[in-house]
C-alpha cells in the first residue's frame, strides 16, 4: 500500500477499519453467528532474512496506529512450538477470523428477508445492451436489468478487458483429523489467531473449533491460457507437498493424518489488490482481483461498485486505487512463461534472501507474483 498509494494510505487505512466495523455491526444487527473473532494474527519468520522484514513491517503497522509485538526466536517458539520459527510478529489489531460458510448462510438469509431472489446453477453466458437496459442470457432465461454489478472473481469474466488484468490461481488446502488435547498442547498456540509465514510463497493456517488445523497456501498454480477447469483442483503433488511442510513445521504432529483436502481459485492482479471499472455507458460496474482477501475486500469493492452506479460524485471514486488500473498481464504464451519464471525467482529469494534483477524490475513497476 505504501508503495502503490503513499499519499492515500492514511485514508485507505481509515476506510479499511471503517469497513471492518461495519461488517461487525451488520452481523450483530442481523444475528448472524459466523464466528467473527477480531483476534489479529501472527506472522512468523522462517528464514534469517525475514527478521529485518518483520521489524520493518512492525514499524509500518505502528505508524498507522496498529498494536504489535515483535518476538525473538525463544519467545516465538515458546508460544508456538515449531523449530522452523526464527521470530514472530503478533498483530493484535486490524482483523481476525471468520467462518466462511456460516457467513455465507447468514448473508443468504438476510438477502432473502429483504426480497432478494437467488438463482443457483444459472450461469450468465453473455451480456448485451438493450435500448435502456442490459440483457443477460443464461442457458434457459433472458434477464433484463437497468444496473448490473459483475463480481465473477476469476471465473468467466464476460468482459474481455477483465481477463487481461486478472490471473486465475489455484491454491490448495488441507485439514487435519481432530487433534487430541495432548497433540494440541504439544504445539502451544494457545490463542485463536491465524498464522502466516513471511515467504514469497507463504503458508496460512488456523485452528478450528472442533480441534483441527487448516493448512494451506504456498504452491499457487497458474494454468496456461487462464484455464479455470475444476479438474485443476485435483493436484496430488500440491497436497503432498503441503503435508510434508506441515510435518516439518510441527514435527510433534508427524503422525497426524489429513481428513480433508480441497482447492480454490483466487483472482490476482499484478498489484495484488482489486481493481474497478464500468462498462455499457455506466450501466455495469465491476470489481475483481481480490487475491484471496475476499471477506473484507469484497464488501469494500461492493461499496465502490454501488457508488459507480448511483453516486458518481462519491469520495470513494476519487481514490487512486479506484481511478488507476493495474498493469495488464501479457498475452499467452508470454503470460505463462513470465509467471513460471517469476515463480522460480521468488523461490530462489525464499532460500537465499537475494532479490534478483528480474524481481527488482517488477518492483519498479509495482507488479509481481506470489502465493
């Protein structure tokens, strides 16, 4: 954020916190029990070159009013027992955890209560402009609407301009079997906060209410020509890699099995943040590119889309984040080759801490790729 929008960061942080407060207030008012826990998170260093990055990240957090603590190796491993942790930053403010399915069910109930109609299995095939409205066609229906919000994530974008700026990535996740009290105590981690590590290809993990650990990330995959086939979710080598890395992180759980595995698709832009726009003379607004940060960011994106359709003088629309679009990805086959080459350069940096010339060039354009 500081690199992309240095003059707007104070305002963006304020808007982000306001957005989070509004989410919390809505869930309370609607009686939605989605396990919202604003417990912050823990970020861990797993390589020596991560330690100065942690210290810098802590200063940035504090400069915007965040409450953080930096832990040395001894305290990091005392609190969460992993031999891979060389240090940690505990962030107490700015976010937390939520149960996505409970949230979704609550939002559906709230929408239905307000008279919203939800049609599943009704994929929109194309959009065309009518005289005063937009025409959306599915395989079995024709729908007209005066205004449309397009929020298709990394799936068929329906607008070619979106496909140029969004990279569909598949990430893989595991969930352990239910752990005993002894197994849980063997790793410490007495808090409920989620954990991520500092690598370019990073892991994210959290405990569940029924005593499992959900462990994912790291091995994000891009498939040639923006292939988004559901068959890409079945990649055994990614799940096996994640399982091995889990046992390296928590050797006391080396006998633990994984009961669930799955994958999901995220939509990344070259700047790792959403981008926004309109089409069909302002009748359609879109927000895509949430890069796995969908719960808070998608609500913020919806506010921007609504203002694009109904409040063109909104202050939100003056933000540089909204006005400027990320650099597009190159066409195939250069797109695939660039992603693969960049991934290898990032893997090298994760090992040796050296930022290659290629990565520095990407930095200069505020673009890149990570998991």
